[in-house]
């Protein structure tokens, strides 16, 4: 179970904005995306109660709840949320400090291939599982061309080009800024009984 600290002022701020939404059971979700990569980011979102899952860690605050998906809780462990005043205009400024956000799962000398493989295996491929598909890393060239192979429901799918460019390539560019030149599909596509769509 991770630990988070939310100042009294920040709790009051959250409670105030939640009460204005008029949604019963609305929580605050702390997020971490692209974990273990140079493009890691954290965020704070509204979370309607129907989007709270059994995989979430719960933190009871005064009048509301904060949730964190347990798959990223180690990266948000020790987070501190506070409310201060912006010195320039006096506006409220919510700060979110996550000291473990840059935690690395791989050794510091891990290759780009190893880092990409882990990211694809842990983040990208599971998102295709809802369609019965998967993707794996085949190669990374010295000039940043990432070669991937689709399996399962992605084989022969008419949407695979969009998935590749708008989904996978976008995710990799965000997670590994400036390191990816292109993402290419090296799959021999054929329509099978598993093909999605």
C-alpha cells in the first residue's frame, strides 16, 4: 500500500470542486502514465464511482476519497499534494510532487530495445487484449525505427494501420521523446477466425 500526503488546504480545495460536480461518489484519481520511461507523467483526474475498480487503492480524505490503480501505486508512493498561492497573480496553485515517479524497473544501462520491450509488453500490448490482439517488439534500428509484430485479433484487421500510427507510435513518442523515428509493422497479415472486426 502506497502512502500519500494531502494538505488540509488541498483537501478543502478538492472537496469544494467535487461538491460543485453534483455526482454522488465522485472521487479523485491520481494517475501515472508511461512509467519507467523518459516520458513519465502524473496527473489528477475526477473519477466517477463506476470507474473505481477492485484494483484500486483507496485513501479516505475529509468528505471524499482518492484512488490510485495498484499497477502504478509504487510510482506514486510518497506523493505530496498541497495548495499554495501563485506569487504572480495570487491564484490557488495545486502542487503534486511524486518523488518515485522516475523509478526505473530496469537497470540504468538497459538498452533502448529492453526499455521499449518492457513498455510494449506492460502498457501497449495489454490495451489490445480487449480485441483479442497483441503486439510484440521485433527490433529497433540504430536510427530509431521500431519494428513490431501483431498477433491474435490484430492479424488481418483493417484497423491495424490506425492502431500502429495513431495508437502505438503516439504512445512510444510520448514515452520515449526524441528517440523514435518511426514504427513499422513487420507482420505477415492474413485474415483468420481470430481477426477483430
